[in-house]
């Protein structure tokens, strides 16, 4: 049972990192272009990352 929790935590951490990386890439595009139209997308991605970090992919 402990091994399953460890693996599940690693999977959740990886997905959290992926979502934060995508949000950071969009912020970089916004900074480069000077266009703030993607701000809601970044906020939603960060909320998804928090949700994955807090609740994870539990069954």
C-alpha cells in the first residue's frame, strides 16, 4: 500500500510540474508579445496545478 502512495505522489508531482511549465510558457509568450489576453488561461492552469497538488488523481 505504501508503494502505491509513493508512485501516486510522483505521478501527481509530474503532472503538477507539467501544468506549471505550460503556464510559464504562456506567461513567456505574453511577456514577449506584450499581449495580456491569455491571463485567464494562465490563472486556470495554475488553479488546475493547485488542484492536482492538493487532491491528486485519487480513485
